[in-house]
C-alpha cells in the first residue's frame, strides 16, 4: 500500500538520535548492541526506542541532506539518488519481524563464538520504504546480473577479514526483485533511529536481520557471486565438529516461539495466570502454539490473540491454573503453515546461529499466605 513520507523532513527526531532507553539490555556499547526485554514486548509492534540493535561497527552519523545512494555495476543507467529523491518514489508499508541470527546463542552448550545474546534480539515494526525493485528498474539491470550487492556506510577493522571493510551483503536477483524487499526509511511512522539505519536501510522480509543492511550507501548489480566476509565467512551454518568443510548460508528465520510473561525466575501466587508470548516463522504464517506447564510432559493449545501477518509474529496466550505449589517449568512450541515445528533441542554450530529450540521458563508457585 502507499504511505505518506515521515513528517520529520528527513532528520532523525532528537529523542531517537542516540539516547539509550534504560530498559534496553545492553550487550556491548561499542559497537552498540542491545536486546529488547521480553517483558516489554506487550503489543504487536515494538516501540522504536526499545527495538533491538545489532551493529558490527560504530553507528555512522549521517544527515539526510548529505546522504546519497549510488546504483551502479551491471546497469544501463547508473543512478545517484538523494533522500528526497527516494521519498518521492511510490512506497509500501509492511509489518515485519526482524530477528538477529544469533538470538538465543547464550543457551548453546558448549558456548559458541559471538555476542552472548539471550532471547531479546528480535522486534517487530511497521516499515515504510520503496521496493528495491523500483530503484533497480529505474537503473535498468542488464541480463548479465546475477546478484545485487548492498553496501552500508558503516565500516571498521576486522582482523579475520584482513583489515577495514564495510558491512556488505548480496541478494540473488530473484530475491532482490521481490516487492516485499524494501529500501526502508521509516519504522512505526517515524524516520529510522540512527542505530537502526537512518537515513535508509534494506529490509528483507522474512529473513534474519543480517540481510537487512543498514545505512545503505551503494547498490551494485554484479555478474558474479559476492564472497565478502559477512556473506561467506559469517552468517553461515558451520559444523566443523561433524567433519564438514562446506557451510550453509542463513536466509529465512526459523520457526520460533518465546514466552514473554511470566519472567524466568518469577515467584507466583497460586491461582489463574496468563502465560503470554510471541511466535513467528520466516517461510510461513504461524498456525498454532502449544504450551506445557510441567516441563514438557503434557502440551495444550494456546490461544492466538493477534491476526496472522505474512512477515510478523503472532501474539498468543494460555490460561494456567497454578494449583500445585513449588517449582514449575513453562515451555512453548510453535507450528507454521508449512508444517514446520519448533525443535526441542538446538542445532549446535560453531558460530551460534539460528537457535530456535524450545525455551524453558522456570517459575515457582508459592504457598498461600
């Protein structure tokens, strides 16, 4: 659908220009990485100030008036677009859940390489932007094009890559031409916060967040295959412990559900409680969620309390009569329209990606006062 441009005339609002909400769970400050507390995921959309942040380098400070997007390579008409040029093009708005590929890494045993994410590196927003295909059509992609390379304005020294590099990823041409792949300039009706990609970021709906390159500065149509560090060396499933020498690139988010309330370690009074959570899957809509309140011995259906969205999570609730006092372990598992089911155990891999195993929430039901 079409959508009016954000009202801030191309500048990030002051309250989003770098202030850190104290509720965020900061994983690292430089580069800035932070999780959304699960207990704050109350509605369908995550407020911008609480949206998780995953950055590999320092956040570039870019002014909309100075930002330019170069479109080059295997194109008939190389382009150089300004911010207002992009906002003048037809736009769409989509509800999309983004999840860091490392979400849940800290639960893997033995520990895997990478940031020690718990379960809060996931959020949902309404994104507004121009389909990437619109810009590619204006440039005239040639028949030689195999992939579309997207490069961000952020860069830094990566010893494993041999020096300073930008964050860059590529998409196969078919994916790049999907109308749900956007050059997004707004989230939840406001310009992007700097740490989430202002002025413009890519949005690859249904994929893990690494594909949605932030601070997009350059797009190149290429005839070959891109083998950059964050394409070939990272964001791949690597299993050297199995003797495997090949890797599998990450793309669509795996099916997952999370319990957002009660919190792990909570002490609860006996009686009725609402167990609440979220469920999503990159390839297909969520069809049902089941909950266990006894560590997995029995499973019962939860109620889906939000409408299905192609790329966004669904909220669910389960009424639990906590009649037995003492410790209890709450679990949830999701199923999607492709008959994919959330696994009980994670797939351990060297880089700690795509852990979508069932989450265990220990609580304690106290005796009556």
